[in-house]
C-alpha cells in the first residue's frame, strides 16, 4: 500500500473534496468522529458533509481561479494551511490547522480575517516567502518563538532587535507582534517545519477573546517575516468543542 505523508493527504483533500466537491470520497479522508472547532460548522464527518453539500448548491465561479493555498506546514500529526480565499466577493486570509490520525483527518481548527482593500500596498496578508528550508532546525526555531512569547508577556516588551531581523516584514495589518504585551496570550499549539513556525493562540484583551494564528519565517535565529489571522470567539457555536 502506498504511504502518503500527512501533507500529501491534506493537499489531496483540498483538491478532491473541498475544490472539486467529490463528496463520495469523504469517508476515505475524514474520520467519522472528526472533531470540528470551526464555529459555524457542525461536529463530526456528518457536519462537514452537510456544509460541503450546501457549497455544492452554490453557483460555480465563471473564471478559473488559482489555488488559494499559499503555505503548508507539516509537523508530526499536525498540518497547517495558509490560504488566500475569494468567497462571496470578499478576500479572506485563512489559516486551517488539522490533526491527522492513521491517514485521515481527525480534528480541525481555523480562523479567518478579511483582508484590507489597499491596492497601493505591495504587502498583503498572504504574499511573501513560502519556500520551506528543510535544513533549518525546526525545534530550535520553536524554542525561539516560545521565548519571544515569554519575553513579550503582558506588561513586558523585549527589544525588537533581539527577536527581529533588520529587514523584518510584517504582513499583519495591525502589527500584532509589537502589541503582544497588551494581550493575555495562551499558546495552545506550536508546530514547525524547517524555517517556518505556526502558533495557535487564545488571546484576551479588556473586552474580547479571539483566536489568533501566527506564521513566522525564521532567519539567522530571528523572525524575518510574519503573517497572522484573528477571529473573535462567538458566544454561540454549531458545536460544544470550542475554538481551541
């Protein structure tokens, strides 16, 4: 039997099920007890099937659009996917995080954020570097990002020169990395592949709780480039699993 990497399985799932809507394959790729954390989709394989069945009723786009997948980061049982999604006239930056089990999708988290309409800016929420350097030490890079969060906890701000390269590129429209000391942040998960690190965070300020996903490109033991998406945690969800 052909062995497929988790990254390959995720990319096949996007292409065959999400893009082409071959719903007969859902049992091949999705576990029946699939745990859903996306707030508007019901739990389980059945909940995902219900959502995809609805998508199949929508008009197909007249023009062929490029793949929305910009970056894929795989680490053990986890795969993170960074997407530039065009849907219902909106441009959304989305980060999906999957946990796989025995070659099937077992759990899913996500967050999405509308991209600002600034045609004059060369920097968007999704463009930039996407080449993973496998030779980079992912464990060391994970430690560096973890240290960044510890040093920039509530009320503290470590010197930017310690953590950022001189040519650091920020893709977040709100510059979230320089505002971490204003938030209460719990890092739920951190995965890495080579020079790319992805974190899943639960953030709280004086009035809101939101999911924040961050992607870091590391270079010379510092953060060279950063992307993020944020989404408020709603009071009511389609399931009882929470967003984390």
